[in-house]
C-alpha cells in the first residue's frame, strides 16, 4: 500500500458569520467560544490549536449577508494585495484583517486548515465546497464525515478556480473548504441544521486530532461534483425583474440529474420553460436566496469518482527536511 | 333562514410588497398589473374595481422587510393622524400615502376590502389574519377558499385588537385581512407558494363578484384561532443573543396543539427546554424570520368554532336607505 505522508495540521480555524445572516455558523462559533473559555479556565492542555472566528461582525449585527460588499468574494490575490482607498468598503478592510490573522494567503505562516461555515436556502444537505479535487486532507475529512453521519446527505463540490483567483475565506488556509448546509432561510436558525453543523465540525476536529496522532487513513473514492456553469432566471429585458420561478419539479431536487428538455422554470403567468442544455447535469444551489442578485437561479455540475490515496502524517524527520527544503527555496 | 344583508363591495385592493422581501405578493401584484394593462387595452368593462398596490417600493428595491421601520405597524389611528416631523421614517410617510389612496381608515370613502399579501418562513400554509371574528365578509371569503382548494391547509387567525389600535395595512379598508402563506424564505420565491397565493386571490375576487351579483351564501362555521400570547426565545441576560432554537419536535408543527411540559426549545448546548404554560394552546408563526427582532419565537392561540350567518348583498333600496341613515348621523 502506498501511503502519502502529509504535514501535520497544528492550527485549524473554524469561521462563522462570513455571511452575517447565515445563522448556524454564527451560533455555533459563539457556542464553541463559550466552551473554549471553560476549557481555558480549567487550564487543560490541547495539542491542537483551534481558532474560532466570527468573520463579519457588522453584518451579523445587522443580520444581513454583508454591509457593503460580499466578504466571501474578497480573498483573491488581487483584492488582498491591491491599493486600498480611504473609503474602501468595510468588507475589503475586514478581509485584510482576516488575511493577517489566518494567512497570509499562500504563505507558510497561514493556518493549516480553514473550515468556513455557511447556510443555504437550497435543499443541499451538507456540502463541502473546495477549489481542489486533489486536496487529500479535505477529501479524507469529507469521507470521515460521510462514514460518521447517516441522517444528512453529503456531497463534495469542486469549483475549478486557480489558487490566485480563489475568492473565498477558506482559500486563505493551507487547506480549506466551506461547509454549506441547507435548507435554512437566511436570518433563521433551525435546530436540525444547527445540530448537523455542530456534529460536522466535531467530526472534522476529531479527524484532525487522529491524523496528527499518526493514524493511517485508508484510500478510497469520493464522488466529486465539479461546477460547470450557472443558469440565471428568465428576466424582463427592460426592468431586469425575474419573470419566472424555479419549476416545482426542480425545486428542492438538488443533485438530482437534470436532463435536456426537463422542466426548469415556471413563469409567473404559469408557463413551463425547459432546460435547453445538451448534456444531463446535476443542479445545485437551486433557488439560493443570495444568488438572485448575482444572476444565478441554479448551478450545474458534472459528477465523477476520484480515487484518493491512503495518507498519514509526516514524521518529525520528514517535517524537518521539508522545512529545510522550503527555506532553501526561499533563498533561491 | 335568516339572511344578513350587507353592503355591496364595489372596490377591492390587493396589496403586495408591504414587506419588501416577501416575494410572492410582489411578483403576483406585478403579474396582475400586467394582466390589467392588457384588459384595459381591450377596453373591457369590469363592474368590480380592483386596485393593485405595491405598498413599499423602496424596501422591495432593496429586498428588505422595510427601510426605516415596519410599514405594517404604521396604520394605527395615532400614527396616521399624529404630527409628522421633517425627518419622519420613510414608512411613516408611505403609510399616509397609502391611507390617502385606500382609506382614509374608518371613513366611508375607504375601499370596501383590502387583501394584503404576505409570506412567512413558518409552516403555516395559507392563513387569513384579521382583527375581527365577526366580519362575515372576511369569514365567508375564507370559507369559499377552503371549499375551493384542497392541497393547501387553511386557517383563520384572529388578533383581538380594537379598530383604533389595529396597526396593519389591511385595517385601512372597510373589511380587510392579511393573506399569509408559508413556508417560504424571505427573499425567495417558490412556485408552489406563488401559485397558492395566485389561486387564493383569484377565488377571493371571484367570491366578491358573485356576492355583488346578488347570490345568497349559506351560513356555516369557521374554526377561529385567536392569538393569546407570544413567546420569546431564551436569551443571554447580558448580550440579549438567543441561546436556543425552536425544538425539532415543534419546528414546522404550526397549529399542532402544544401541551404543558412538551419540548419547546433546544439550547445551543443541546438541552431541551419545555413549555411551561398551564393550558394546551395552538402554536403558529413558529420560527418566523422577521420576529427574532420583535422578540417572538412563536405565538399561541386558542381555537373555537364560530357560527356565521347566511349573507347576501343589500338591494339598491337598502343601500339608499343606509346612505341616508349615514348622512343623518353625520348631521347630528
């Protein structure tokens, strides 16, 4: 058996409130902060450093997605490193603070893993959203969650975007993913969704501790949904108002294959509009509230099975050799 | 058989967007306005005047419940008639415009019926919400909808508030009710909820036309849910943040009897909190998004059966006599 050895993950960040009205993450991070305080009072030693972050406190306070601009689109290389005007949007300023705390992005000082907590109004169950389909850490964590929970459907979504162009908070860590759970209306907290997220985060942290302790995780396969394209609502050419809603046969059917000529929208006058693509694809983010303004009624993905290798943590010696290698690269 | 004769209803208002992020009403009123334009182009004569109103265009534009203050709390006698400062909230100004168009409230010039369209994140099906449990017009319309639709659960909710203290837009008409449909996240339009509202409004207008034409409607009974009290979320005494969500056994169970000691909340640390009332009551508006800020986790109602009489429209002579009576009252 080939076992891929990967660096230890001593620092993990769990972030909530990146979108201020996605409440599971807001209340979960608050709860974890309270629990952490109790642990610290007991002065218990924890070998894993878990950083709990409330990403957008102003948006949380107003129970809105964002104040000036979508924080979770601010973490591209260009936006993090460009000139910053005096009247910069709040989220641009906040993204640099977060990059300083959790990053800098692309730097060896960055935290090892960022898990950013999100909710969606779409019926997506629990999804990992990542920029890579070969990040064995994220994919092994995903498999661990799949094996540990049986009452929540789970999928792994891959946005094929380069590291430089990646725009979301989780891209600041060495590894990172968004944990997206729905359906839940924004501005609302539902016990079942909150609990699914809490359990997911616990399993994720458990996995990291077991990994760091030296356990070997066997290889296997993961079904990956790679985002292919977005589809917008039909709109009035003058007013740009939408003229149709998601068809009742598609609503809540995230990850159910959509075939050419299947019903897709129902206009407000009652007409059915059909999917005009050439290829059957998997819809997701169907009728996500926050995407009306982004011109996205749903996204479409292709599914394929990815084989992942067995992994284990590097030994002290391997880590040391790696560090020296990195240092000599720096010197070049 | 005793038949109560009631005045004709020549003018009806259908209002959407009173809350700018409750989208079924917004899109339905836009659709009805388009249809009206087509009818007007054909110069067809319609004996019933139906006024379509988009109540809060600024909030709609921002896809928020309101801009400065909740418009649907601005229609008390005091707020409509008090002094108005230069820096009055937008909704205070807008409420007076609407009162001028649809009212004035309490005045014989007011429209005969206001149907104000709303959505809720709660699993309430289609509800009429009214201030009276003896408004035979509203209650007969409700019975007509109940008899005409079988795929949407329907309830009649009564808020026991005096006409003077009544605060919502529908209180401006001679008769009025809110048509509240859920579950739907705010900022989202779901086809099934949109269609239920569209069909509901069509049946409502059909009923008014049939009533005006002189048809007798038989008496019968209506189950009325009278609001008794609101219950807030458990909150942190310092931060005022909520510390629990609706219990999974109560979530989505609107109008299912809640007994003393039944689970009610689940704290974010996982503890169950129970209903401490003395009397079994019917919960509704369970986990409504917009009520977090109002301190309402759910409302509780008592149910009772109300007998309603047979009704028909007054004859021309009766109407004339009524008008004279009203004029002489005015002179006194």
